[in-house]
């Protein structure tokens, strides 16, 4: 069985995402809050989107992952999984 990805939301720009500075770098804090019936997507402390916990996002308990575009350099610090 081949791995596949499913888009759960359209890409939408947000004012809370910090843009790269003159050196081409920026730092953004990302968080995903999976509650009993919905999932919140948080950037720099502000909820930017939420989805119902069904369909492709129905099975999220105890699972985490990181998917990054090949054109980015990403450093992950402080990865925390909590219930």
C-alpha cells in the first residue's frame, strides 16, 4: 500500500504568519489542538483554522507527524505531545 496525503483544508494566507526578514528567515510557532469533536490549527498563539474531527481527521488521538515542503529549511524545537 502506497502512502498518500489528503488535503484537509485549502491553503489560506494568514496575517499571523511571520514573513521572512531581510536574511530570508522567520520563526513561527505551530500547534494543533485535537479535542473530542474538532481540531484547531494555531499559529503564534492564534487559532487560524478549525475542522470537525471526522473524515480524514477522524483518527488523530495519539498520532503526530511532521510534513514539510522540500523548499523549506525547518528546525523543530520543543515537540510536545499531550492529552
